[in-house]
């Protein structure tokens, strides 16, 4: 399962990026979606918006916590809080710091801080 969290806001984004985020139901900042088995097209969309979102493989324990915290059962996305203790840096800049892009297993820690 892949978790995708929108980190960047709306201002200054190209129209095609805004449309891709909207198709993935990531319309607001700190919105999160879970994709069980991503298709080839969904992986292409994730690759296109990787500079505006944080994504990675989510484990079952964190997925259950997300479902428990959600107030309404109908929506197919999750609204999260800004991360506790903030975001160190959004971009990697070659030193592998920051949250944007593929976080692999570290996405679980980020989601825990945002619940």
C-alpha cells in the first residue's frame, strides 16, 4: 500500500500539476490518500507530482490508526494535521533531508506525527 500526503499548497502551481493532484483527491494541504494496488497510470501521476507530495509504503499498524482517527466513514481520503515539531526541510537538496518525494518506510513516522 502506498500513502500519499500533499505537502505543498496551491499558490504558484502549474495547471497540470493542480489537475493531477485533484484527480488523486489531494485538493488541500495535508490531505492523505491510500492506494492499495497502484496501477501503471497512478504510478505515473505520483511520479509527476513527486516534488509536491510525500509518499511511501505504509504498514498495516499505521493504516489502522488512520482509519480509527477518521471521523466520517464515507470520504475516501484523510485530513491530517501539520506535523508535530514541524517539517525540517521540504526538499532533499542532495543530502537526503526533507519530506518531499519518496520516503519509503519513513512515511509511517510522518503520519504518526500528523495524527
